[in-house]
C-alpha cells in the first residue's frame, strides 16, 4: 500500500498566499512597476512544485500542496519567489526568456536561488504521484531522439515539425524502436 500523501494545513496555505502577495509587492518595488495581486491556487499535481499561469488577461499562481508539504520551509522561501518572478518579469518585459537574464537578476534581488528547476528527492517522489509520459522514438541523421506524446501527436497531425539542435535536420518517426516511459 502506498504511503499517505502529505498535504498542507489551512494555516500553511494562508502563509503561502501571504508570502506570494508580499513577494509580488516586493518585485513591483524592485522593478519600479505596478503589479496587481493575482490568485493563488493549490491544484497542481505531479512532480512540479509551482507554476505561473496566464490565459488572456488572467494570471495566477499554482502550487502543489503535496510537494510543499514534503519540505515546507524550502518551498516557502524558494518556490514562491521563483513563480512570482516569472509573473513580474512577464509584466515588466513581456518577451523576456522564462529563466533569462532579467528573471535571474530579479531572483537574486529578491533573495531567491536563480536555478531553473526543482528536483524531487527519491523520498519525496515516493510520496507524490507523478504522471509518467510515453516517449516516442525519432531520428534526425546524427542521433536518436525520444519525444513526448504531446509533441508526437503534433507531428502526426501536421501541426508541428521539430529539428535536431545539433544537425538541424527534421526529426522523423522511427516506429521500429521501442517506446520508453520517463517521469514527467
């Protein structure tokens, strides 16, 4: 039987929301812009700790309560500011790269670690449900590639083409090779 998944208490959720709103105001001061408060949701699942989202004019932050519960202090001090910086940089520079120079500079000004991603420890991974995504074999001419089902479907439907970043040739499906499962 799998162990019970940890979750955040209401008090911890309130702390996360308060920290996010405080970090938004601090980022606005650092960038000398006005930033609106945005909603904070605890609906993220899988192996991702946090995410900044936008759809049209709507913007919000999503956090994974199960991952936050495994190491609450770390995520309060690092993950929240990481996602708030994405929001602030998008509002200040719009076309800036996701983990680019502006984002890294703001992360350092805000006292955060400007690393791009968070990795679950094996102990944490055993407590969090992580979706496994099938990888499909492709080739370019210089090496094999294994791409996600999402990208495979885009190619199959004629909506996208992907090229090798080494030889720049278009990736071609290789149905004979076995597909693999990897953690997403």
